[in-house]
C-alpha cells in the first residue's frame, strides 16, 4: 500500500500539541484535587466531629466557588483572555488548597474549599472551550481525553489519601500534592504558543441568554445530573463501603481509586468512540452501565464484590460528563465560552446540592438507602438525552489519509 504512514493524531483525530498537553495538565490538577479531597471528606468529618450534612458543606462551598466562577467567567475571558484565566484560576486553586489543608477549624476549611472552587472551576471553565475551538470536529474526543487525563492522575489520589493516613500524615498530605502539580500546569500554559483558540474572546452578544435554544437547557440538565452522580460517588461511596463491608476509613478512601480507574479507562477509550459512535447511543449506554455498577455496589457485602461494582460504575460514569459537555458546547451554536460558563454553573449546583443532599439523606436513613439518589440522577440524565438528542454526531469520524 502506497502513501505515507498515517500519523497517530490523524487516526484519532486529535492533534496532541503543546497547547493540548498544557490544557490536559490543567484538567489533571483539578482531577487530583477532586479525587483526593472527595474521599477525604469522611475523614475530615471524623476529625472535626461533625455530622455528614455539616461535612457536606465543604462540597457546598466548593460548588459555590464554581457558581462564582460561572458568573465572572465570560467577563474574565474578555479582559484577560483564556490563557490568563487558565493561569489565574490554577493560581487561585493553589491558594485555596493551602488554606484548606493548613487551617485549624471548620470555618477555615470551608473557606479554603470556596477559594479552590473559584480558582479551579475558572481554570476548568477555560479549558473545554480551548480544546473545542482548537480541535474543532475532534473537540469532543479531546475533551474526553482531557477528562481521561484528570481521571488517570486521579486514580492515584485516593491511594495517596490511604497511604497518607497509614503514615500518620492525615488526608492533608495527599491533598497538598495538588500544589506542585498546579505550579507545573501554570508553567506549561504560560509557555504554550499563541493560537486562535487561546486568542478568541467572547463578543458582547454572547452573554445574552435569549440566543440559546431550548435543547441547550435540556443538555445543561444532563450535564448537571452527570456531575451530581460523580460527586455523590467521590464524596460518599467510601461511607457506603465502610458500612457494607466493614473496612476502615483509610481503606474505604483508597478503594475509591477503583472507580477513578474505571473512569480513566473509559474516558481515554471514549475519546476514540466519540469519532465513530452516535453520542446519544454512547451516552445512554454509559448511563446503563453506571446503573448496573451501582446495583452491584449497593448490594455488595464483601470487598471483592464491591471492587467489581466500583470498576463497572467507573466505566459507566467515565464518558457521561465529557459527552454531556460536548453536547452542550455544540448546542450553544458557537458560543463556547457562554456554554462553558453555564456548564460550570450547572456543575456548581450539582456539586453543592448532590453531596449535601446525599449526606443529609444518609444521616436520616443511612448510607445504604441514601445511595438510591444515584440511580434517580442517572434516570433523569437518560430522559434528558432522549428528549433532546443531538441533531448530528458530536464529532465525525476522522479517517486517515
């Protein structure tokens, strides 16, 4: 067969250049923090002697930070650009992590979570539009890979929490790893060559809500439910495992790595599938797999059974947010910064309400019954996908030439 040998990037449709890897670094920082702090919340609750609902206020503060980020995102991009928002957001996350881990009491740790939420969400808010505009039709694949990178790094975060606790360093040692990772991401973004995706700024008309079609809002609901499921799992699955299997808090936190491993595998593989499979079919299939994984975990009374369920659950959850976000960006009709801002708001609401609601519900009926909230969210997301399907595939197959 003649002709040049197809490059790997041609086959997968994603050009993995300096900018792409710099953005992947930003999402990886966010992934490490979320997946190290989420399993740490039950440990922080015991340390501070609070109820699950009060401990859930850390998730609420983190989410409130996301809401603040969503409110200022479009204006911030207009003033300092996408590169500036990426760098400033990661820098703000560093400040928040230091405040969260080095502060003595509940008010300060909640404040730290708020600051991390503003900074981290601002950086993540800028990352997806950059990838969508930089890779165009392969944007959904790049977004899935970015989330896969975050989950890939995050696999080690709960393990680090468990190891840190075993070494007597508490959960703080693992969460503090966020700082050097964030510094590296800031340098990578600052040194990335200029490109249209970084230079693009939203126009004044892009902030108008009236220009967004009805299916955009249904797509936003799907994004919100997807984030809610993920945060419910990272914050409180460890509590369910402790009750059902009798493992220690440190071991339960470490087992969350199985979910994240499934998410990493699914997101990295999902990047290719988005170039070949219709988004509704792939997303609905993922929701079904997640529901099956939840059923296994919910009934598991032994660690091996729980591990199997957690892996299936992670595989199912893996592509839900990337695909839901890609659908939302496409539904916005080119107004990617505005869509990303609304996605951040939806994620903020989800990450605030869902862990708090599950924590409060578990205080009343116990973690086992409280976890019924997860399949309810999966069902709502599935209904949203069916009611407002994408008019075309999120990305077309990119054939090697």
